[in-house]
C-alpha cells in the first residue's frame, strides 16, 4: 500500500471517529435538555459512600427520608405549575466503603480540569460497580459520609457539574444531619439541571432570588430556605442552615432555570 493511500485511510478513520464523538455529544446534549421537559419523574441515583465508622442508624435514616424529600420537591413543583407529578424518583445505592472521597483538581487550568475529569470518571466507575449502579439515571449524586472530628461542629461540602449528570457531596454525618445532608444533595442535583447558586461572595442569600418568599412582610425571618441559597435568612446578615426537609423551597428563578416555569 502506498503512503498516500495509507494516509487517506488514516484520515478517513479519524474523521469517522470524530463524527461518532460529535454525534454522541449531540445526542447526550439532547437527552440532558429533555430532562427539563418534566414529562415524567426523573430517576436519580443517590450513591452513599462510607469513609470510616459512621452510625448505621444515620445511613438508614438517609434511605428512609427519601420519600419525604420526593414529596417536598413534588409540593414545590406544584407551586410553580399545575401538576400532581413528583419530579424525582430517588434510588438509594450503598453504602460502599471507600478509603477516600472523589479526587479534587490539582489546579483550575484546562489541563488540570481534564485530568480531574478522567480521575473522577475512574472513581465513579469503580464505586458504581461496587454499588450496583446501572445506567438510565438522569443524574447521579455521590454522598460521601464520614464521622465528625470530635470538635462538635459537623461540616458538609458539595460540588457538581452544571447541566451535567454527576454531583458530589461530602458530609460529617450523624442522625441530626440527615435532612440537611439531603438538602445539600438537592442543591447539587439542581446544579446538574442548570440551577445557579443564589448566594453572594460572603455566602449570604442574594435578595430577592435567594429568598424562599421575597414578598413576605416583614421580610425576615424567612420561614424556609431557597435550596440554591443554602441557608434560611433570619435578618441582619444572620442565617441558619435548614434542619428539616419541610424548610426546603425552590424559588422562582431556580424554577425557571430547571424548567419548572416558563
């Protein structure tokens, strides 16, 4: 085979691969956009990963509170459109014992983010296999639970792909943190559907978009917490983390971002 013909074959193969990648990307984007049409409940995988000795009762409580979370989000959907449908159907997987949480990027340059994306893919693929997580989920939220450090103040953190399919939450879990942990799970889940944060650089809820009820009089204290603002504003720059799922609210701007309102 002469070199010119071989080169044409290589170019043809590369073009075919590129076409396949572009077609897959277009199909995946279409599927991600269809999630926001809300024709049926979105199946969501909640994958619990355990680091260390975490109270079994707290993990069991996470599972048992998922119907209450579905109901609360259903009630919020009904505030924004006339439907009795619950928007999400959560499937609990785990717990899977892990030595570490999901890898963090070494930096925020393009190359570091590409490398971290690959590392996270390997990490989630491994825990999916261990937890029996199959395909077909609209989004997957990985909840890393670990014991507190004994300091008395439990912490919780989260990251997710905006308009993507994967979210990560890490929490020092005890029984009293269960509802708040699921609140943050919902925060990261809505990021995957296009919702933006509703707090400012100081971490306080933005007015009016970060308030559950921006028209109430007096404005403070707010009775509930806008899910993308994280906390319940009490007034004077004072905020309190929600402690019950009944405090979770989806504000108007968030509802527009995820397709609940036009």
